[in-house]
């Protein structure tokens, strides 16, 4: 027996010598893979499990220790990123992860030095190890359980939400219809049942019945008996079990969404009213203008031109994004604008998104645009979209290949000259500390629109300005003049407001990241932490376009015939000064400095339940829409007048008799080393005397609903003949 044991031990030693050199490399590679998982969102659990497996199954003390550090580091970083949202999650992951491993390395180095220099330390360590070996078996097992269970519990506490997983119960209905419809024209109405996270409810089996609430086109009084062909009452078909991605169930059931055909034969402003047997509430659609429209007359189309997919730091495939945008969010147009900095390292991703964008484009039905995001941390981000059938792929628009703002304009000049396509560039989240916009670098040829709201918050005013009611994430340490869109207008830069989602969760036109469904296990899955810092609902924009084609919608962007909303709502907002509308320069020329200006505002509110920061759209028993809202007239960057309304439809006029004086930004400039800058973040010296409106006024409109929904339009510039 002793001889057999000696042979067995010799074999084991030989086996260890034979295999250990081959195992070292994959062991190291697997550990590095675990380190990479630091950057993953929900799926960082892979690295955590690798760490636990190293602790459990490796005999080498060093690798056991490394496993413990990996597991606990991932658990800590996840907690840190979840609870501390003041900074970019990717930045937090990088620096906190480095801090943990650097601290660990320093401690090992100190111990190693002490071990070499002091025999006492070595003896103490040996004594401690002997005691550890002699620890009672129960204590050893308990320590193992703690080492295994604690990081798992820590990770699960911020990465598992069983409500999001299993609660797909219907909470409300959302009703969508086109904004413009001809009298007697058949059109589609989409009815969606949403759960408490604004997802389609696969469980919904309620019965819906249709009616109209209609208003006269000129007097805005109720129409008592509008003529229409409405859908018959209908009972939805659904599942026995819920789903967090119900629209991908292809079994012939409704699964929370059904499309109905109807027509309206009475001119007016109409709301489709849907009575629901499940929630016992009635729900209103967006407002629909029914009239006789000339074929060449512009119509209103809704879309989202700032979205991301798995090709950069977003979620879901490009095909999924376009499907969701068209059929679930019910958009008319959409642009995927993934980050060039990430796509640069996977050139095939450019071909993938280009093909998907062209395949999803269906003229007169659904418009897609080629786009990409240039992510410069010094002078601001720009979304670039193109009018043609090709994406700019050489060079890839990335700050690594196109490092400066002027380089970006040069690349766009070259691409448009070579291809005949047009390009536009849109600044966004302009007041965030990490990416503060430097307006002195913009090129008016490409920068015609500025993003006023998104999942990051509102950027018309600085976060701490008393006129910024909604706020935004990542504010600078102190109030920073010169970063907001209103300040850019004061500098004399003539742009128009638009809104987009900037979603990273695979839901263009209707982001979910303001709800608990930002969680990593919400499908489509994401490897990125970028859902974790988007507490606001994403916005969408409407354009007045001649037709639903790339040419028609892109031309509307160029002409700036646009208005926008802070969430999935689709109100109608019109604004004019002395009959001059927003678009085509948005400029009214007065006879003289004292000419009176008649400001007219038309608002038809959306009747849908509203989403807000960290709050999903919701209803209560006997819910009715809240029509209370403030229509703000912002003149030269200041609140000039407020009109309150409690009606769904409002048409107001107000006269401005004050002299046209204009405004300027020069008093807010700062001097550094004898040069002047718009703020401490700018590296572009300017002459403060040039930062003004030239003596002319600008006006814009913001509608602030008591329910939390905001809408934006403008500005219109008022000049006068000198």
C-alpha cells in the first residue's frame, strides 16, 4: 500500500510538472478576461464568478488571493457606480477599478519589503498561517461562505430587479395616431398596453372601445357630433406569462399592441378616446388635425435623430433599433448615431449600420438617416447626420482620427464636396461638466439645430439657473456661464431647438432608462453601464416636411421647421411673430426699432400619461389628463411673459411694444492671462465685443406642463431696418 501511494504521489508530481507550464497562460488569460468584465454592466458577473472559482479551486495561495480581490473589486465597483451617479459610469469604473488594484499591489509590495527586511514579520506570518491551518473546520467553512456569498449578494443587490423581471401587468394604454390627416382619409391608430415600466404588456387581454373628442379648427369649441368611421370594440389577445420584450413574441397574439383603421369626416382637432375594460380608465391620443391638405402642403412628422445601438455603447442591433422605432415607438424617422470612437476599433460595424440604415428606409413610410457621433471631451459632442445613402466612413469621425473641431468641419466639407450629400451637426448635453460645449467653435453651415433635452436632462439653461426646472446630470462644480443654449443665443449664434432621446437602451423614440427597466437584465442586453446615468425620459422632435423621404425630412432640418417634446408625447406647437413662423431663417424684419410685435402661440396638448425624471408614466383610478400648463415666452434669454392654460387647446396672442434692443454675453466672459474666454473650460480666445445679437431680439417658447411634460419651439429673431 505504501509503495502504491509513493507511485501515485510521484505521478501527481510529474503530472503537475507536465501540465503547469501549459496552464499558466490560459489561467492568466482567463483572469485578464475577468478584469475586462469590470466595464460590463449586468454581465460583470462573469468576472465575479471567475474570481470565486479561482478562490475555490486553485491551490496556489497567490491565485486564491487574486480571485478574492477580483470578486470583491467587481462587487464594490458595481455598488459605487450604482449609488454615485455624479460622474460618467465608465469613468468611475476605470478609476475605482484602478484604485482597488493599485492599492492591492502597493499593499503586496509593502508586505514583500517587510518580509525581506524583518525576520519577525516572516515568523509572525508563518505563525499566523499555522494558526489559520489549525482553525476549526466550521470557522474555515464559514470564512469560505462569506468570501463567496458576500460579493454575490453585493452584485445582486444592484443588478437584479425581480419587479422588472416578472411584473409585466398592464397599467395604462398609449394611443398613437398621425398628426395630420385628410378629411375622409383612412389612417391607422396604434393602441399599446404598457406595464409599470412603459413596456408592452404581453399579459393584456382588455377590451377597448373607441370614440372621439373633437374641437373646431377656428373657435376650438367642442364638436358635439363628429362624423367618423371608428373601429369596432376589440378584445386583445395575450399571454399567460409576461415578457420584458413582448414585441418579439411572434405567435399571432396582440401581446400588448394592436393597430386599428379609422377615418374622420369632420374637419377639426380630434383626440381618439379609448375606453379600457382592464384599468377602467379612458385614454386620449395625441391631437390629430383633420382638414383638406394640399398635396404640396407640409405635414408634421415625428422622429428621433440621436440614438445608439450595440455597435457602440448602446443596446440591441441596428435592425432591432429601427424595428422598435418604426413599429413600437411609432416614429416617422430615425437616425442611429453610434460613437465613432468605439466603431473605429471595429470597422465592419460601419458597414453593418450603413446596410441596416438603407434596408430600413422605406420612402413615404419610414425614413432613416446615416449618422455618427463625434465625442470630443474638450469642446463638446456633435451628432452628424447625412442626407444621402452612404455613411462617412473614411476617415471615421472620431476624436482619435479627427481630433479638433475644425478638423470635423474640414472632413464634412470634403465628404459633401465629393459625394454631393449634405451634412448637419448637432451639439447636445451642452452643460454637462464632462463635455461642456464650446460654442465659439461651431460652424453655422452645419450647426443649425441644438439639442434642448434628452435622457441627460434639459440644456436650455444651466442646471442651477432658476429657469431650469427639470435639471440635468453631471453639473460643473459651480454655475458655468456660456455653456447653455440660451447663452449661445445671447452670443448671436442662430440655431433652433430640437429634442432627441440619446437613448442607449435599445428603445429609440421611447427610452425606458428613466424607469427601473434600465437594469442590465432588461432586454435587449447591454455590456455597457451607460443606461445607469440616464434618469430622464428621452425627447422627440416634429418637423414640417413636404414629404416623408430622406430629402423631405433632411430639408426640414436644414430649414429649421421643427418643434419638440420632452418625452414620448406628440403635442402640436406653433409660434409666429407678425405671421413669421419658425424656419427658413426664423427672422422677422420690423420697420423700425419701436415696431410692435404680435406674438401668436397655438398649443394642442397630448393627452397621454407623462414620463418624468426617474418616474414612469402612470395613471390612477378615474384618471384624466392634466391640462394645466404654463406657456413661457423667453425673450433674449430671460422669462418675458407667462400665459397659463387649463385647456387641451390654446391659441393666444400678445403684443410686445418695447423697443428692440438685443442682448449680449460679453459681461460674462472671463480673462485668463490677458485673453478672454466664454468660461474657464474654453481654450479658444475671443473678443467679447463680438458675442452679441447685433442689437436684435430673439424669442422662443417653452410649454411647461404641471404634469411634467415640456415642449419647445424657436427662436424667432426680430431685426429692424436701420
